């Protein structure tokens, strides 16, 4: 794609280098730590699953009985139990759910643990590989029907079976991506509920069974529509790495997965979040799941015009963190949004400029563009007009993933008809303005070019300041989203552990191997 | 008696537009069903002006109808918490003159609700839409506890700093979670015999003054509220209570 904003490549490079520098400091911390959620995710990937009669998931039962052992890695105990009992994974899970305490089983020699590890990792690798190749096969089979941007809509009835109806309808109307939004406050649960669910508030529980049910439905509709319909969930909150694990196993295609969202918007501890995001992103990278980052949210708590550079700065940081987790650019769905106050004169020019800026700076990345939300009101008619403007910018600037605005954004999670109207609007605009950008160029002194240059300048400045004080301090002082979080504050710090000498995690090792990440912790 | 009806282009025509989805597949029969459905809602005439399939099992309709139903406007009871808001300066002057001390206000977005923008708009220095927030008021000591604050914590804090008023924000309303949470808040206060100690104000996009009163709050504010509306209500209410005591 020809670049039209003529942004300074040098400044872009500078911003990238600053971001590398900033995340490097955090990565040192990450490499020497684990969390209870990372351990539970690793257990899940080895096969731990199911729940006891009170609904406590097996990975939690294991982690609870071995709380003080997290720093040594919990996989060893599970693998040891497999080796010692001779049970298979399914049988062992049942026994644990019935009360078997694996912390009480004598440790076999490391050799037999490693044999078991090898077996289970091979199974895991096979499962992930099958998922990746199935997806790729379907994507190429239906390649001729792919349209750009990909149309992304949300379902959120609270009941997975109702969600299926809504999702299938949306796909048949033209949606390419279905996100099942999570129930209010699931991100604060320190466990992932088990089984299919039919109750939720403003969303549906993310459970492995729910993933499975929706995946099956979307696979069916994909065949019918001759388009591969992607499935999305939310890999954030206290169970971020576990959700990644479940998504990888059930062939989700995208995950909301931001390096800072939990800290800023759910008050989750920063040490916990940074450590968890790394592990989650390794899983997503291995399973070739596109991540979506959450920069759009900054513009709801801070001003979209004044704080545009915080979005770009955060995109550079998210990119750098993702790179460290072995992720290719093609999987980095960096987020941004059309969130300016609609009363602003020539606001459209700024929105256009920033969207194109993101496109030109992150040219390999499947950018995720978010619609107006904060200034949507009960006036659904005005809202529909705003969404049309958004659709215009999205198509004209070549965004990859377009989350459609709903005319009822300020009222409720979408009704079936709201979604249908949104898709109709988008398809109309996408078709009608096809080829628009190829026809135009921007004057040197145009608002559109000047605005992008200004945002980039401010971004470099901001990243320089962040580098000086470090990312922890930057977050503490409210530099992102105008939200201030102290490093020791927030939820989940008690679940963070320094890796002890002899920390053992075959899943981590497998992921790092696969992704070509140097295992610094081991080298130490 | 003042009967009123919806207005299209002739006073009293009772013209209304509707849009809705029915769980049937698209076709002439579906349209006929939609028409009957609209008539059953009390529309003497009903036109299905648009119908389209949303999937094999659902159809979307746009309809226009006319109805003879009316409302007697004179019998409608509703009053806003504040008729006319004072400005920030007027509020300050009012506090100085009548209470001779700073007043203390604590607020939070409570329960599982993580939306801070609304309560920030009312309380934070910067305010909203060029209307300063309560923190900016020289005669008001404002403490914003943020979001996801448990009711117990908010009450505890209010007692600790000896607040004059408590502000509660509720944005998530799906399945009436806000009603349950707000009711629990009032019950907790009553259990501790604290209900009368504070002026209680609730706000959010689905809140109005009538709903607030039904739950047990002193006032409720909806979309488009500014700090001066809330401040005016609080200082007037405090003044009223002070006068009652005398
Ligand atoms: C921004 C936003 C978010 C941000 C919040 C960031 C933050 N720190 O606040 C994020 C992304 C985190 C978010 C998360 C979620 N959100 Co949200 N969000 C919104 C959005 C887009 C804008 C809200 C907003 O900021 N409005 C601007 C402010 C200024 O307006 P306001 O809140 O109405 O406040 C004004 C008045 O109401 C009043 N007021 C408000 N509080 C108070 C208090 C007092 C005392 C007074 C006097 C007045 C007052 O004064 C304010 C100024 O005028 C709305 C959609 C919309 N356009 O309304 C959805 C919306 C509120 N969210 C919704 C949902 C469902 C969620 C989630 C549950 C989604 C999920 N499943 O995870 C989560 C919530 C998680 C949780 N635990 O709460 C739904 C709620 C549906 C419903 N009716 O229940 C909405 C309507 C979107 C939708 N259509 O689905 N959200």
C-alpha cells in the first residue's frame, strides 16, 4: 500500500526503539516470575480439566493444594500423579475432582515425570497443529469470498444457546467474526467456570464448553456461507492465560489480549498482568490466534483529541510485548477507535488521519478499529449516522478488523435487529466507497497530514518520558487512560511468584522452543 | 384533563413508528402476522412498511401505526430533583452563608460496575462538557472512590469522613442488577441506622428521580447531568434539614 501521510520513518523507528527499551525492563521481571494462573494454564494444556461437585475446577483444586509450590512449577505434580497412578488424564481428573490430593503423592524420579511430559506435550502439539491447519485450510478454501475489512460483531445474551442463534443469524447477514462478550465481572474471578452456561449479565461466561458449542455452530455456518467465520473471546482478567489455553484447544481465532487493559480498567495488579500477558501471548502465538489490543478504551476515560498519542504509544508497547512473546505481526490486531465528540468541527478529518496513520505505521498488522461508543446516546438515529461515518473511515483507510457500531450502544447489548442494521450499513458503505483511497492524495499542509505528524511527535515524546521513569511509574502517574494504578495495588498480586531454582514447566519450555524464544530463566 | 397523543403531521393523529423482530421466517404470512401483532398493541391502523429476513428463522419489521390511546397529561406526576441549578459560585456562596463550613461528599460506582466515566464527570476536577466537577468547588470536600466499590466499603468511608452526602453511580442495568445493588445499599444503611444521616443521591443513564425515590434515595439523576445539578440538590436538601431541626 502506498503511504500517503509521508510520516517520518525515522520517528517511527525511534518510537519502536523506545518501546523495545521500555518493555525490556518489564520483560526481565516477567522472565523470573510465574503466576498461579500461568501454572493453571500449563496444567490445562497438559490435560487438567473438569470440576468437583461444588464447581471448583480441577486446575484450581491442584493449585490450592500446592499453593506454596507455585515457584517450583505445578506441572511436575500433575505429571507425577499420572506416572505414579498409571491413570490417564481423564481418569486422573475425575479422581482429583472426587478428592484425590496429588500433593500427597510421593515424587517419582524426574525421569518418569519427563516421560509423561513428553507424552502429553506431544498430544498438545498435535491438537494445536490440527487446529491451525484446519483454520488455514478453510481460510484458503473460502479465500475468494473474503472481504475487507472483516466485519466483527458481538453477541452477549448471557445464554450460550441464545448466543448461537444470534451468531448464526449475524453470520448469514454478512458478519465475518463473532465475539462472545463475557459476563460482567468474570475478569475478576480467579477461576474459569466449568460447563455450558445459560445465565450472565451483559455477557456470557467464557467456559471451555461454551467455546466448543459456539465453535461447532460457527463451523456449520461457515460451510453454508462459504466463508470461514472467526470466533473471538476475552483473554483478560485474572485467568488470562487459562482462557488462552482453552481458546487454543478449542480453535478460537482471535482473543482480546492486551498487556495493560486489566491494570487500567479492571484494577488487576500490574505484576500479575504483565506476567500473565506474556504467557497468554505465547499460547496465542503458537495457536496462531490473532490478538486484539484494547487501546480504544483509553479514549473513553480520557479525551480522544488530546490523548490520541496515548493510543499510538500503547500500540508500540503492545507490539513490542507481543514480539517478545514470539508473535508475528500478522497476529497483532492493535486497537484504536473513532471516539471523538461528534460536535467537534472537522473531527472527521482527525479521525481519518489517525486511522490512516495506524494503517501506515503498522502495515502488516490486522488492525482492530472500534466504533463510536462513548458519545452514543439514546438517540439511535443520530447514532446510526455516526456509525456510517465510522464505516467510511474504516473502509477508506483499509482497516482489517472492523467492530461494528450498534445504534443501541447506549442502551443494551445488541438485539438481533441492531446487529443486522449495523451489518447492512457497513456492507453498503464498504461496497459504495470501494477504491476511494486509491483515488486521493493529501496536500502537504492538509489537516489530515499535519494531524498524523503531530500525533506521532507527541507519541515519541510520551514514550521518551515513559522510558525515563519506567512503565510502572508511568501507569502509576496516570499516563495511560488518565487512570492511576499503584504497582503493589489491585487484585491478584498474591498469585505472583518468583521462579525458584529448579522451576519446572514443560509447557513453557515447549512454547518457547516452538516460538524461538530464548529461555533466559533457565540460563540463569 | 389534558389528553395527549403522539403527533405525526396532524394534531391527534396518534402516529407512531415501530421496529421489531419476530421469530418466524420471512414471507407474506410473516408480514400479516406482524400487522396483526401491531394492531393487538392498540393500534387501530397498522402498516408494515418494511420486512426482511434476519436469518431463516427470524424476520425484521418496520411498522407505522395510529392509535386512539392517550395520556391525561394533567394526571402525570413527576418532579425533577432540581428545577434550576445554581452555578458553581452560587453553590459556594450558599454553603458559606448557610453552613459556615465545607461540606463533605463521597461517591463511587458500586458493586460489580466498572464504569467510572459518569461518576468522574460529576466529581473529578475536570468535570464534563466544560462543567467543572465537585472537586473543583472550594466549599466542597469531594472524595471519589472509583468503581467496583462494595456497598459496605462506601458506607464505611462515608462514616469515617463524616460525609454529608453519598453519591452512587450505576451504569450496568441489564437484568435489573442496578436495582438489586441499590436496594442492598439502602438495606445496609437501614440495618446500621444510618439512613437518615446522609443525603443519598444516585445517578446513571437509566436512573431518574422517581425510580430513585422508590428505592429509597433522596434524589436520582440521569443522562446529561452536571455537577452543579447535584451540588444544588445537596445544599438545598441540607438547608431544608437544617431548617426542620430549628
Ligand atoms: C466506556 C464504556 C465502558 C468502559 C468503561 C471505562 C470506565 N473506566 O468507565 C469499559 C470498556 C471498561 C466498559 C466495560 C463494560 N461495559 Co461498558 N460502556 C461504556 C460506554 C461506551 C460509555 C459509558 C460512558 O462512559 N458514558 C459517558 C458518561 C459521561 O455518561 P454516563 O455514564 O451516562 O454518566 C452521566 C449520567 O448518567 C450521570 N451519572 C452517572 N453516574 C452518576 C452518579 C451520580 C451520583 C449522578 C448524580 C449522576 C451520574 O451523569 C453523567 C454525566 O452526565 C457505554 C455505552 C454508552 N454510550 O453509554 C457502555 C455500556 C454502559 N457498557 C455496557 C456493558 C454491558 C459493559 C460490560 C459489562 C461488558 C462486559 N460484558 O464486559 C463491561 C462492564 C464490566 C463491569 N464490571 O462493569 C453496557 C451496559 C448495558 C446495560 N444496560 O446494562 C453499555 C450500555 C454498552 C452496551 N450497549 O452494551 N464499558
